[in-house]
C-alpha cells in the first residue's frame, strides 16, 4: 500500500493517528482504540519507502542529521496530516496525525455553554489542560471559531504545527506555524504585539518564557489562549509555578490571579455507543478563586468548584456524574476516569436512592391529595353526568373514566 492509501483509510474511518514501525502491522487509533489495518508486518524497506515518500530532499537531510523531524502534508480531497518521523532501534518509524479541517461547533462537541462567554472576554488567560490526545486542540479550535464568527478583531495563532485551518469570518485570523512561518515560538512571541492582535492563541505553554509572554499579553489587554499538559487545574498551577525558580513563585501566583479567566481541563471518555465524549472540569477566574491562587491555597480550589456550579464551574467528577445520568457513559467508565472513584460511586448511589424516594413520595402524596379532594367536595362523582352544583357550594363538574390514567406501580419500583 502507498502512504495515500493509509491516509484514505484514516479519513474514511475517522482515525486520529497512524503508526508505521518495522516488525509490526500498520495500525491506527479509532475512537482511542489501536487496531491493525493489515495483518502483514511492515518491513524495513517498506518503512523507509513510506517515510521517504512524504519528505523532500531537505527534510531527508534533516532526518539524517537530527534523527527525527516534523512536517505537515496535505492531500487534495483527502485532508491534512501532521507527520513525525524518527529512528528507533536503528530503524525508521513514523506517526501521522489526522488534522481535521472542519471545525466542530461548541454545540456539536457538547461543551459547557460558559465557554462561549469566556472566549468573548476582552482580556485574560484561558488555559486548556489535559493529557496528549484528550481533545484540547479540538475544543480550543471550536471556541476560537466561535469568537471568529461572533466578534470583529484580529486573531493570531502560533502553532506547532497548525492543526485546524480557520477561515476569516467576522475576524481576521492569521495562523503561523513554527518551522514554516516563523523560526521558533520565541521569535513569534516577541513580535506578536507588533501585529496589533485582539486574541492570541499559543499552541502550548512549554516553558517559563512562553508563560511569561502569555501573562504579558493578558496584562497588556489581550485575550490569550493556550494548552498545558496536566491532569487538572491544581496540577496546572503547580506546573506553571515550577517553571520558575522558587523566589519567583509568589509573583507568578499574583500575576496568574490577576489575569486568569479560566482553566478548562479535559478528558475523553468512552461512550456507550462506541464513541467518545469530553468530560470537562472548569475553574473560572472569580474573585474567590483568584484569591486562593494568589495565596497559594490551590488545594481548596476543588471544593470551590464543587460549590460554584451556578457560576459555570464544575469538577471532573461532576461532569462524569452528568454523563452517567444522561446514559452516555457506563458506571465503570465513570469510575475509571474519576478523580475520586469512591466519592463518585457514593454520589451516584445517593442520586439513585433520592430518585427512588422522590417517586415513593409522589405516589404517597397522590393518594393523600385524592382523599383530601374527596372530603372537600363530596359531590365529586365519576360518571357521564354530574349534579348541577356540588354540595360544597361550588359549580359541579364531571370526570369521566377516560380522563383517569391508570398508574402501574411497577413503573415506580423498577
């Protein structure tokens, strides 16, 4: 098979990544599950043939020199792909990421509505947090597209590589790819403010320098969005301050507290229909949250999120609870992805008990109300005709058997 044949399989079956390595069959990830595309393992000659087919002469020289390289490729009527070629056990290997050009909407991704308000902010920092492959880039592209469609301005993205292609809508959007449109993150970040942006998207916060630029962008009145590898908001804050020497920790916490709009942490969980859904934790930059960050009391943020659902906040366990209640994920999947499996299990059990008791109470109250109604209006009759007036002095009325719904007790005690 040629490389284009593999790419077409990826696109047709919505695979996220393709793996080519010597001694193993070519495989791809479908909805997060790795599956072989063919049974025959890849030989060394085949691996080199496939790798060379996507590189030009300059890129081949770079691979020979650095033993690894990144590039982007596009195929007409197929799609765009990010390629990483590297050497392992003295053999060539390759991983190809499927870059989707159609940007899903916030509604299609079923993301929390509060994200629409956050991305329309004039200034501040919004950080998307999660592991590799957790869907951060897709969610980020979605909310950038929402801003692009609903607000006039200038949006600049600095990415390595570009993963989604944005079209100009109400905003002008310029996308710069590291290694193609700019030499490095550092060079691009240094010149960004000279390009008069309203919104700046930095592909990833990888070090102290990038974080300092992000804070500077927010402090000068811009909205800055980026991603960070961490499991949740607490870990993200710890990672940010650990970019810097200890004597700067308090200053970084202060700067973060003054500029934070939100931490949006994300995990992809398997749904009951074989697909995946995003479980999202949201910490918004409320005065109380920012005060806790400024004082370094990061451990109290989770409790704040649990109590601030009316402000758009939620923990992972709250998101998983909702997904389970909606029937979108199984109990095992919810517990597997929970920050506290025991607490989530208890909440689910109490929720089910509460629903059962509510139904019991409803049945009980229905019976009591019927008796009260009979006592207060003894002339109430079930039949085709009613007396002209009730004995209680009010106007009489009739209630036919057709108007009475039969109640099946089994419905309440399943």
